[in-house]
């Protein structure tokens, strides 16, 4: 960490977006995480994604639970709404906020401890309800704040820094999210912003439950030989199935990645997900194939990354509940307290 | 692109833009940190070793360091390096004990210095502590050369000049002031005990260029050559000038002339230049100072004739022109066809350039001159076509400035020292340099790495009502210690280098994410042009190098664009493995003496 605030000075040619903001305007205060923490790269990717999507800072709410990952919302989007909730309870608070005001973008940031242990149920239920959100898990496989015990996502057989082997089975967050019906599921690596930032952009534009599992090495406790979440291990076993480019409207293709079949997915809001296939046998439109392939690859020790599944026409919680279009804070007293007569009418309709 | 070679001093020296731009390569950030710490005497001595005249240069330097300053590329204006130098001189303690001691036992070598200006004085300072017997000649009764005769007292008070010239003259120098050298042959052919082993010519560019227009000769009494007039003012021979004064020329001499005239009775003082205002040779700050004193500058006007009555000037006629440039950017001034402009005046000061003149150097002694009348010299050694005759300052390559004269003085002193030790003068000594980590703790450094966001502070000056009254009143008050500290904090410490070690890097991107200026990129290899186009921020300033690492584990390389790096240390603080470290690069030029010699040779007997 550093004691110093990042100097306000920036590169003279730093571009501005449509709102007149530079990328630097989307930063938060300086990180107090350990030097080299993967989480800081994820923060930088979020900053980049929001800058590139011209997100108005006051139209986004960031929510988190407890843990190293859950500290990070302080380090990005310093002018957005923020809520640091109880351990593992971020999904409930996010669900409530979303129900009250559906006009904001909801960014839930959590970790493997917060979402795969204490908040496992909360995570599963918010996904299965189809809450319109971006749910990012910063997954390092250890409890960093309590000095490096295995978390629930640590792979069986992986070694801790002190040489202890993990005997418990790992929870694969991506598989759970797919099973629970998330409509946008991706996995990425904090060390590959070129892959990660577009995945976050696609998730922000997705009008349903979007889940991104980001492997984020813990340099202090889980970046050693024997770990399956170290920089070296992830780089060696990373199996990217596709490369994503998010377009608002149709523009020229600019990304310079290896040639491969191009597939376009038009999301509900008109944004276009341009997927460059890196593996011929992968189809992100088929949930069953995706789930099978994940299991196959995991058995071989590979970490599959990329946009793993997307349903371009998701249905979210508001649609399930048939809620009012207008955020509650914009409704008047008459709509919010319609009176005894309406209540009686409602009650009688339910008898 | 090949990995950057940081084993030679040039790479990191170039990153310290100010030091690289300075002809004497003064370690600027080093002394600015000392000023910030209140160590004025130490800051003074760092300067004194390198540029010999900190108090004088802190008021008058042409400051090539400031346009080079990285701060000017990061925000609006560079650090006020020049005026900080003055702070060191103003607030230092008595430093005389720190001056080098002069050996009682001389080394038996005699060196004649012609002219007592900054170049010669630098040679004297470098050689006297080594035991050389130095003899300085000057036609004027005082030492200082153009620093005394041409720079007005309201910019450089005599007290400052006397002090710093005095440090050198106090080194047991034999002075022959008021004794103009009329023949170099006499110096060269002196025999026995008065023979010279080497002669250094530092006599400046003493001849002011004249004006050739109708009326010039008839009205000669009111038309003065700028540098001669300034000298006459400096020595108190001239104390008045007419009420209406025209100053012709656009250089710093013209600025000194107009400001002096304003103080000697000139009420309507005007500067008239042939070129456009922007192309004037005067430093921007000198033009500002003249404007501040209410002196207008008329541009694109070419002198046509002088009008006169009974031998007195009555005015001048000018032709209006505009500038046109050909495809080689060569300028020509084309008459606009507008009616000529007439300006009435009582006196005219001509400051349209200076020329070299060596009437005292006989043609048959073997010193060759080129077609511009300048001596034929080896630019590195300053040796002329006669092996033991060296040139420096304005006498060497035409009019430059004080800091170049000092640089020449150092170079010539090395040449003379090597010559007297029977060495090849063309073998030049390497500079002294080292690179040292500044790490004190996890996030503590031995320099103040917090970047100040302050804009450049103005130097406090006296009100025009006070300063225009007396030509000897110094206009600038200089920074006080509080202002000096604030200005010093603007320095980015460019000498504290970001040193990268590819073996330690785990490519976690922490440095990329934290860098406020987007200087750092991890990318695949490529040639320089290719790399410059695809970094995290465009690297369009080709004069600034890219720092390129060897190939890393992922097959990528680290590329850092040095252009706008704040040297804030955040990359190093966020680096988990210490692959980045902040290391202070200190470079000092090697002066004449044992360190400049390649072999430890005994003095040759002549």
C-alpha cells in the first residue's frame, strides 16, 4: 500500500468520454490492499469499463460484503453510490436496492469467502431470482484478511503457503451460477485486462443476472508453487474460449486478436456482443454444452475463461414480480399510500 | 527494440532533462532538494562546483534547463530553477572554508588567460587549486568581463559579482587588469620564467554590430552601440540619456538597453525589431520584464534612415515588412507596401548583434580562423590549431551566454591539465556517477515523493516607482524561504529513477494500474515506432526515450515512456516483488585534476 494519494496530474493526452470525464474521474481513493493484489487490477478494469461505457457515476451503485474484495469499492468509482454491507449479505441488500430503484446500475463486488461460504445461499438466491445486476466475485482461493486459510473455492489438492494440502472439494462459482439460471456468465483473470474489461462492459449492458468469476491471485498468501490460483498457474492453464468486444451500435471491428469465427449477440438494450471464437467447439448460447464443457476442462486442470454463457433476452426479477416501472423514490404519496379503499379491494380480490 | 542499456550513464542522465540540457550538467534536482531542506550552503556548493557562479547565474542565466524541465510537459510551467539557484546564493552561510585550498608549492606550470570573463575565471578556478600559476589579463580595470560591463546593475548587483569573482581571484591568481593584450605573439614567445605553458583566450565577442543607414554618420553623437553604451553605463561614464530613445534590436542586449535607458532619463523608450515579436532572440522573461516597465516593442519594422538636424538625431524612418518562409523554413522579410513609419527620438541605441574580433592575434602565429572570423577549434577540447592555445566563451563560437562560457572553461581546463601532463587532450574523462536505492521502508523514500500540484510562483519584485528611480536598485527581491520551499516542492525529482528489474517481475499489473500518467505498458515486442504507437498512452515525444525491459515470463516486455513520469514512486510502492525501485542517479562532471587524466603521469618538463 501507499500513504500517498495518487497525484491528480494525468497524461496530457488522456481522452474524455461522451460525458466529458477522463478515465481518472472514475477512480476512487488509493488502494490499501497489499502491493500486487489482483483485486486492484479488477478495480482498474471496472474503472476502464465504466469510462468506456460513458456511465454517469451517479447512476451506479456499488455494493459489497466483507473481505479484501469487499474493500475494493472504495478504490473505484469514487463518485458513485456505495454500500458496504454485512458479511455475505451483499446480495440481499442489492436485491432490495434494485427493487426500490430499478433505474440504477447495480454492481455487486464480493469475494470467494463472502460469496462461497458465509453468503453462499444469498449468492445462489439472488442469481436464481434473476436480479438485474453485475455480480463480480474476486476469487483468490484464500482468506487473505485472516492470513491465508483455504477458502471454499480452493481446489482439492492445492497447497497452502505453509505446505498444507487442501482436502475439501472446491465450489465452482461459475457452475453454480449457470445452474441457478444466471443469464450472463463469464470467467476471467485479473492479470488479463484486455479480456476482463470487455466482459464487465457486456455484463453492465446485460439486463439480467450477470455473474463474473475473476481469478485474482493473492500475492501475500496464494501465489506460490502448488497453488492453483497463482499468476503462473493461471497463465499456464488459462483456456480462453472466446474474446469479447462490446459495441454500442454497430461499428467497425477494431480488436486485433487471432482470427476466428465472429459471432454477434444483440442484447436486449441494443448493445452488440461481438465474440471472437477462440475454440471451435464452444457455443456460449447453449447452457448445457457450457456446463458440460466446464466439467470436462476442469477435470483436466484447465481454467476456462471468456464469456461462457449469455441469454440475450433475459427476464429479470421485476418482470417476475410485475413491479411498477417507476423507481419508488419518484412515486408520489398517492401512489405509495393509495388508501383504505384500494387495500380493501386488494384484500377482497385475494379471498 | 533492444532492452535499454542502463549500464552507461547517458540513459538516466537524459531522463534528468534539466541536467542534460545544462551545458555544465549541474545536478539540478539534487540542489533543489537541498534548498527544500533549508541546506542553502550545501545547495550553493553543488552549484559552485559545477557552474562556478551560482549567485550570478541565479539572476542572469539563459536557463536552458527550464524549457527542458519535465514539469513544463506535465502542467503549464517549468520549475523556476534559475531563481531557486539564487535562493541558495542568497541564504547560504559563509562558505569560504569550503573552497578548495591552494597549494603553496606550485606545479611549475604557467597559464595565461586573456580576458577576465566567466570562461577565463572558470579555467582559473579549475587550475589554481592544482598548483598552476595563473595570470589573467583584461583591458578593463575589474574582473567579470561582460557580466560586469554588459549586464545592468538592476539585474546583477556588484556585490554579488564581486563576491563570486572574489572567490576565484582569492586563489592566488596573478591579475594584470587594465592591461590589454596587444599581441599573442608576445605571450607565445615569452621566455624563461615568464613563459606560458598554455594560453586560454576568453576575450568574448567585443564588437557591437553597427547600423548602415543614411544619416548614421551625420548623427553619430546620438547613436550608440548597445554593448559599448551598457559598459559605459556600468562603469559610470554615462549617466543620462535623451527623453525619447529608440532601441534597435530584439535580443537580450536590446532588453538591457531599453530598461537601462528608462532609468537614465528616458521617458518614451521604444524597442523596434525587424522580426516578429515571437521570433525575437530575447528570452521570453526578459521581454516580459521590459513590458512590465512600460516599454513597448514594435515589430516587423526595418530601419531605413536616420533624420537629423545640426548633427543631432531627430528621428528614424522604418519600412514595414512581413515575414515569409520558403520550403526550407528560411525567413525573408518582404515590404508590405504600407507607408513608412516615422518615430521621433533623441537617442538611438543599436543592439543588433555582436561580432568577434581578434585584432591582437597575428596572422603568422598559426592560429587559423574560419570564414566567419572564428577560430578553428576542436569543439570537445577547445584546442586551436596551435596546440597550447585554447579558446572559450563567446570568443570560441560567437556570442552565447554565461553558462556556455563556464562549460567551455571547464573543458579547456581539462585540456590544459592533460596537455601539461603530456596526455592526449582528445581523450576526455568520463563523468562520475552512481545509482542508489532511495528505499527507507515499505513506503518510505529518502526523498519527498508527494507531487505538489502548485503552479509556478512569481518572484517578488520591487514596484516600478522604486526600481525605475535608480539604475543600481535590483528589481527582483528573489524568493523568500517560504516561497522557495513551495517552488522547490514543484520539482519532480527526475533524478530519482524508476529502475526495473525484469527477473523480479511477476507481471501483476500493479504498476500499470497505479501509474497516474499511464507511462507503463506490458506488451509484445516491436520496433520503436511500432511500440510508440501502441502503449497505454501515446508516446509522441520522440525526444524522450522508451525504457524497454528484456523478455518477461509471458513473452511480453515492459515499456516505460519517460516523457511525463512524475517520479512519484507509486509503481515501486505497489510492486510486490521490488521489481521497480527508485534509485537516485547522481552525475557530476569530472573537472581538471588527477581524475581527468588517463594515466598517472608525472608533469613533463618543458
